[in-house]
């Protein structure tokens, strides 16, 4: 069961002395947070977050930032309501506004309960209006994270563990961790000195969770032999963070030669040394928004890409993307379940949703489809059925759409969804290819212009 702890106040003698923990947090805030910034503490009610709230409360008037707190109510413990009440009382005593967010924790994708709860919290954080969510991760947490990632076989970026500051994905909110250099023992000394109370989460003692097993069964043995392990591992995490940054910079440098609008050039990729090629591929996939791949899969895909000839077509599903190789380039295309429309009638609308995208119609002079050529015939839109021909160049004969698409470098997976406009039974216009000669507006003639905005490229 959870409990509330309130240690006796330590001797106040020397209380006017400069406090290292307070100065450490002050320095980080002065370095990273501007005046009038809005800070929100992620308050669990545990020792670390209670101390962080107290520190920020002491600093807010001098540094000029606005302070609030958020408590995420996971509902996983019988004590969850009591923890929320404790956080409310703590914030009330310090005159800090608190919001309590109730979430539903669902395990999916093979993730454990800890990971699911963390994801739920971070979804709450990403939706806040504040500039910073300030979290109470400290040096022991950092050392544990590095060791856990090492045991799980993570890459260099994972070994960098937790940064002091980072932007939350798909959000304008930044995470800030000003206690990363402070060991848990120092934080507890601060709490005792100032007579702070906190709650104990009983799940922190459950050895079924990997972090708890490491904390209670493994790290004490390490500390007995290597008493400075916390500082050493924290320093190692900073070294890994430097390495990760340098690898990212190297990938960007290689990308200037290898990546263009058509995707990742496999010829350039194959000329790079193996380690740089793998680094560039990993970075490119990250830029597409994909989570990090296991090393074995990354190696296998790199081999496949390097061995593929310029005419080979490769396609693989990765998350919400289809990774495709065409004309020697790898690109990520949002997966589309199917055609959202195969035919539609245009009745003069300025815009029309079609084939997973949008068609925008406007007027021009001497370009586009001559309005006089529309006549009284029905104007319909279709997607390809095969065998179509078009004559966009009046100096050349009608040609197959397949040949025209190849000349215009339209990838095969985009051809099947190209909108085609028919006037009666005659093909008048195809997105990306132009207007048929028989329907082109003459000089000075009013014309219909069509812009195609694909939605699933």
C-alpha cells in the first residue's frame, strides 16, 4: 500500500547558506528558460517531484516565470485518489495552480504497464498550453536508464539516456529535467531539511518491473564495488549524447549528396562506407517519422537496398508508410488503404475531393481546357482503368498514358490514382500530364485550369 512520508525537520542552523540543489536548478533555468515563460511541474506526489515543486516555488518570483502543476491520475493503484488529493493539498499550500488529468492506461503493441503509463502521461504533457513541462528525473534515474538501455541492446542515441531538454513530438511543449545531475540522496536531504512530505508508490518496490529489479537487486551490488557509478554513468550518457549528435550531423552531411525530392539515392548510399551507409539509412528513416528499427532489420534492409539494381522495385510496409524503391531511390509514401473514389461528376464546384486528394478548379485565359470545348457534355472524373491515350503535345501523336507517365517520372504507385477528366466519352485532361490537344484553350480564349493536390503521396 502507498503511504505518505513526512520526515522530521533537520537542524535549521546554517539554513541561510547557499544550497547546491537550489543553485543547480537556478543555473539550468537561467540558461534555458526566459522570463515570463510558463512552467508546469509533472507532479506525481513522490519525493523527487515534491522537491522539484518546492525548488521552483522558491525560484519563480526571482526568475519571473509562471508556475503550475499537473498530476496524471493513472487509476492503477488503490491509492490513486489519495495521491491526487495529496498533490492538490501540496499545491494549495504553495499557491501553485494544479490540474488533475485522469487517463486510461492500455497496454498495446507488446509494451508493458510502465511503458503504457508513461505514454499516457506524455500524451497529457503534449496537450498542455505551457511552454515547459518540468520533470523530476534525477541522477539515479539517469544511471538506471542507461543501464537498462544497454541491457536491451539499444543504439548510441538510446545510450544517451535522458536529455536535460527536448521538444515533445507533435507539440510545442518542451520537456525540462533540471535535476539530472542530482543524486537521489541529495534530493532526500533537501526534503528532510525543509520538512517536506511525499507519497510512496508501492509499485516502486515490485521486482516484476525491470527498473525496480535493477534498483533494488543490482545497483546496490554495483555501488559496493564502484561507489561513484552514478556520476560515471551520467557522464557516459553525456558522451553518448555527443556521439549521437555527431552521427546525426554526419548523416545530414551525407544527405546533401544522397537525398533529394525523389528520396534516398541508392547509388550514393552504396558508395559510402558500411557504417556511414547504415547511419544515413537510420537517420533517413527517422526523418520519415519511423521509430528506430532493430539492428538486424536495419542491416537486412541495407543489404537489400545496396544489392538492388537501378531497375529493381522494392516495396515494404513500415508503420503508416510504404517504403518503395523506384528509379534507384528509396522513398516513404503514406499507405493508402485503397482508392477513395473511382468516378465523380464535376458540376462546376471550385474544389472536389477525389481519389484521396483534392482537385481545385479556376479560370484562365489561353490555357487549360477551353470552356467552349466543354459544350453540354457531362464532365466526369475517373481513375485509370488501363489502355488510355492522350495527346498533350499537338505536334506529336496520341500516346499511351503508361508511356507518358514514364516520361514524366510519375511513379507506378501514383499512376493508378491519377485523376482523369472526361468530356462526354473523350479524355480531356490527366493530372501531371496536361490537357489533350483537342481540348486546349486557344490564345485569348477562356479556359478551365485544374490543380491536383494529392493526399496520399
